[in-house]
């Protein structure tokens, strides 16, 4: 029995390998981007925390109203809320796309296996 791999099957496997390399590149870019985003949010949060701490001292000494503290905290709350929404949307889209890609790859593999099976069946009947 022959263990030849059909050209169609080779093309499918080559395409799958290209997709895996592309997935790895996208994953690396994503990790870098989220790392930069996380660092920026931490710096922004540290600056805001320092401002709020100073304002709380002024509120404690009755120099400033508490509303000033709330005004300084709200941008950070907004940033964290928008970032959370962005992560939720992107992860949902990512899950959907990964499921679709996995299904299409499985279909391609099944078709390639079916083609090989038919080709080997035809070879057996020709002999």
C-alpha cells in the first residue's frame, strides 16, 4: 500500500502551517500591545492616585471640597471601564473567529483525507 501524500493534501498542510505562523505573529503583537496598554494604565493610575492623595489631604484640611476628588477619580474609572469593554468585545470576536477557523481547517483536513482515500481506492482498482 502506498503512503504517498497527494499534492492537494500538501497544499492544505502548507496553508495550515502558514496560518499557524500568522497566528503566532498576531499573538506576539497582541501580547506586546496589551503589555504597553497595561503599563500605560498603571502609570496613569499611579499619577491619578498621587493627585487624589494630595487632594484628600486638602479635603481633610477643609481647603477643597470632596467633589474635586471625585472629579479627579472619574477619568481613571472611565479609562478602566472603556478598557474592560474593549477587552470584552475583542475577546468575544476572537473566540468567534477561532471557532470559525478551527471548523474550516477541520473541513479542509477531512476533504484532503477523503481525496487521499478516493485516490488510493482508485489505485487499488487499477492494479
